[in-house]
C-alpha cells in the first residue's frame, strides 16, 4: 500500500497542465482504455451517472474544436480530446430506467427500489432544468479528477480546460441530439519538448489543509 501511495504522489508531482503536446505522439489504446475505465468508474450522486464522455481523435474535428476553444493549440495537438458532457434529460423516465436497471442487475423483484426512486425524483423535481444541469456539471468535475489521476499514473499528459464555447462544441459534436451538453474538456497526449511549462517548478500552498 505504501508503494502505491508513494507512486500516486510521485505521479501527481509529475503532472502539470500541459500547454503544448507533441502532435506526432499518440497514446496507446491500453493507456487510453485505462483512462476511460477510470471515467466509467467515477462515482455520482445517487449513482445516476448523468454524463457521457466523448473521445475525439479525428484531426479535422480536433481542429474545429480548437477554433471553438479560442485558438488554444493543445486541443488540435493532443492525441485525443475527451469532452465530459452532461445529460439534459434527467427526468422521471430517466430515473425509472435507472432504478429498473439496478433492480435487474442485482436480481431484485421489480419495485424493490420504489422508495429510492421516489427520493431521487423528489430531488430532481425540486430543481429547475438549468439547476439540474448545473448539478450534473459539478459532478462532471469528479470524473475530471478521476481521469487526471489516471492520466498521471499512466504518464499521459493532460490539460483540463474550461476555456471553450460549449454551444459550439455541442454543435460540432452533435450533442444536442443526444440530450447532452459540454461541461469540461480534457486534451490528453504526450508533452512537447518545447513546452516551457514543463520546466516550471510545481508550486502549491501549504496552508490549505485544516485539521479540527
């Protein structure tokens, strides 16, 4: 356990927000699948998984997304761009499908999770549609953290990004038709030897841990 813990901290010190990727370097399918599995295993409120993860490797699409990211070149240079999107259709039917699937997976009689079903519906129906989307976007950042930690352990560089036009991303990727909207973006790949940010010492405050 100590070795794994030390390795995690070592790799978190290794990672940084990569500003320039080597466009000729592609990450392996094995590493990509590990990162995507970490995303899939991310916990969510009630276990609803109100998201989808769009993996973009097509260069033409990456170029279009770069333009919609205010010209930030790492989007076009990255081996892959992962767009963390959230659902816009989490409603009563979505919850019914969710609890029914859980009952079937666990071999439970239909209706076993009726009380849980009602509790979830009470929560989502107490919020406006926009408030629900904002709630789901907050959860997307949990997934972002899982993905970035997985990237670090696999020695895959990454750059979390909020600087993009979500509406343009949604249009480019056809997300509206899928009842999805972009929340946050994670270009991943291999750092460029010319990325000066790689040489900048990591600096973190030491007063952020408060023990009571």
